[in-house]
C-alpha cells in the first residue's frame, strides 16, 4: 500500500515537471464554437435541466452568520492595496512580498468498478499543477502528500459519504482533502456549496442519461471554514471537511468547457472561505455580496464564457466573469483578485492554521 502510494506520488511529480501545460491558469483560450450538432433528445434534457435546476437558486450552502461576521471583521483588518483596482488581478508583486502558506494536501480518487480507468495519473498531475498555478499569486502553496485510489460504487456517487470521509480523510483541519468521484451526485451531506453546470448537457460524453438526470450535473461542492473549530477540536467535529469534485472535470475529463480543472480551483476557493462573486444576487446598493470590495457587485451567475457581462450596470465595474468564484466555464477562468487573495490568507490565519 505504502509502496503503491509512493509510486503514484513519484509519477505525479515526474509528470508535473515534464508536463507541457495546456492548462495554464493564466491563458485565456478562444471560445470554441458551440454550434455543433446535437440531438433533439439531449436538447430536451437540457431544457428540462435548466428549468428544474434553477440557476438562480444554486446548490450553494449559505455561509453561516459566524462566517459572514468573520468576513466583515477580516475585511476591516486587511491591508488594502493602494493600486487594487476594481478589476485588478492579484499580481506577481503581491505574491513575492507575501510569506508562503503551505497547505498539506491529499487527493482521493474514488471510482466505480466500471470507471476504474477514468482518472489517469496524468489527469491527477495536471489537476494538481492547475491548482498550484491558480493560487500562486495568493502565495498559497499545496504540498501533495498523498494520492490514493478507491473502487467503491457507493462512494463514487457520494453515497455513504460519512463512511467514505471517515475512512479516507487525512491530516488535521488545516489539511486539504479533495475527493475526485467518478459519479458524484447530490447527497444529504450538509455544509456544502456546489458548482453546477446548468447547460452544455448536449456536449457531455461518457455519461449516460441516468447520470445526467439524477445528478443534475453536479460538478462539485466543498465545505466552507467553520469558525467553531479550534486546535482542540476532535476529528468527529470536522471529518466532513473537504472538497468533492466530479472526476470528469479534471484536466482531460469528458465535460467539454468544464474539463480544465477549474471546478477544483473554484471549490478550494470555498474551502479557503471565499463566497461567490454573485453572492446574494442583488444590485442593491450597500449589499454585502461576497464581502470583497474589488469584485464588482454581480446579481446573476455567469453561464459559459460570454465576451463580457454587466448584471449591475448602474454600479461600477463589469461582472468579473474571469474570476474563479463566478460560475463561468473553465475557458473564462483566470484569477482571483488582490482582496480575495488577502481574504484567503487571513481566513487561513484565523480559521485553519495550527488547527
Ligand atoms: Zn461555488
């Protein structure tokens, strides 16, 4: 077991160094034409999904009052960059001046017996590289300590998730555990926020109709930090902590436009305490939104990758469609803002470090 695990890790490291990154976090790909033919049945499924999954009411768990209070408190305390513009991205200079945060990280690949070959070692290495790159400007570094693989038809669709996490979870509350599941479905697991793919259903390959219908195409969800956890908390208080990701969103996965690894980056953003850029979905002046001042107020989640969007046109700034905490497709994803970076860092210091 130990040997297998070590072998996997070495493979991952070799793959990362020799990987000619088609998944660069900071490259903006031209949008592919989506005018390809699709069959009518799939279109019907798509329309039904859009109607029933209600984009406006996404599966995201609302942050607790305690977490919102933490956001308010931290936003007052944080150093505000003089040059932080309304659409300024976290810059290289910012990262260089910040001490590096090191996050112990475990990847758990959970497959059905049928899809046991779905997640390749190359996909794992590419996903880790993309995660690393995406958080580089926040000076958050992930140490991939372990990769394990499980074959379990129930766990792969997130059934009996408590047993899965009690068995697989590693490290303390400051350790990031990511579960890549081949058949992820909505479960009764609370404390989760999710990213859904409300469209492009006709592009999905390698998924049968039952998967699409029953899972409502759930891409992932993750726990937000729990302010009640302390350094003396027991694992029983936080075994559920971590991120659940549909494995086919990994780089090289089957979901077109959502297969560059952006879902993992988005969900890990929640793990660091970030909320959606469209939080509260309102243009009301003075609304708290995501408690981040350099993400323009946004009332509607972005779908796909439009050229531009401005859901609160009377307020400053266009929608940050390139932001990892929007719902845009992976093609659009580019970065976090300066203030999101500093919020993740202060959340780390208060919520997870040393716990
Ligand atoms: Zn989300």
